[in-house]
């Protein structure tokens, strides 16, 4: 998947994901956070990182020649 990282829509998505990521990190640093809330914030961190990783180009795959030697 190719993401145009200069597009206005991606810039908005990236900013939103970065804000959510930071908010989840801050929440995780709070002491006394109930376990369900901790899991929710951890999942938020994981998903925001996955969204931000969409902008990372995938490595080129060699053409399939049928030989794996």
C-alpha cells in the first residue's frame, strides 16, 4: 500500500494518531489506573503505531520465479 504522506488527508490522520498516541502514553503513566483501562490504553498505543506505520514503504519483493534456492 502506498500512502501519499504529503496529502492533506494523511497529514490530518497522522496528527490525530500522534495526539491519541501521546494521550494514551500519558494515561498509562498514571498510577492506580484500573486493569481494563490499562489494557484499553495499551491497545490504543498499539493501533496508533500501526496506523502511523502505514506510511512506511514496504520492502520490494523479489519476483517469484518458483525457485527458492
